[in-house]
């Protein structure tokens, strides 16, 4: 599709979802928002989304890498994978599994904000290796705010992310009922901060 056609899809989808959300919660003051008054935030996000959608299509049309396809020819977009990691069944939805000009695989996460997690990319890499038997050693983020991907990071098994060990430790903590609060900057964006034992950002 052209940039305008994709922007039209975004516009229709955003409008439909916003109307549905307003029918459930008409008072926009109860909505989570970036800043300012609720109605204005809805309009600002719409305009930003249209611009970022167009920018993504323009960037995608000029890139050299492509989307990896499985044996059936299905493109790896929102690729759902499930595999045991550290004795724990883990599932993930990978935004894109791409290939470079040499055919090497790369995990890509699409970001409209600025928060990035190397552990998330490393988990996706581990899932690709475990579920698909494919080698992937690099990952990056497409940053909608800049209209291009970040620098690639090493997500190979030897990069020290300790994916299996961390999932095993998290699973053991859940089974013990051990949920220590670790208050910090991220708390500002937490959807369940109202129920947290830490009062720092209430």
C-alpha cells in the first residue's frame, strides 16, 4: 500500500478503537495519558500516529533487509512463538523477524515510545532458537520517533543476557509469592502502581 493508504487504515482503526473506548469510559479524565486534558491527548496521539505511520512506510520501502518467511511462505510479523526457557514455558509475539542482505536473521521490536529492553530482544532470540531452530544473534528496535532502526545489539547465547536463568528465577519467585517492590523511574508508567506496596508514585 501507499503511505496514504496505510495512513487511512490507521485513521479508521484509531477512530473505531477510540469510539469503542469512549463508549466504555466516556470521562477521558480517567484515561491514562501522556499529558494535558484527555480529549486533547486523543487528538495529539492521532496526529502523531498518522505522521509515524507515513514515516514507517517511507522507511520500509527503501530498506535493504526483508521479512523472514517460514517454510509455508508466511511472513514473520507478530510471530507467536512458545518454547521452554529455563524449565518455564515462555511465549512471545515478535514484531518482526528480518533478514539482512547476507541472509542473517535479526529480531526487531517496533517502538512508538522510548523504553527499550535488551532482555526482551534476548528473550525473542532465545525463542527463535528454541522454537524454530534458527540462529539469530542480533536484535534492534525500530524507533517511530526517529523513523529508523536503532543500532543492533548482541543477543547471541554468549552475550550474557542469562535468559533461561532469569525466567527460572522469576518462576521460583512467583511460586514463593515473592514480589518485592523495586520503586524507580519505571513506576511512572506502571499500569498497576495503584496496587503496589510502594507508595512512591501514588
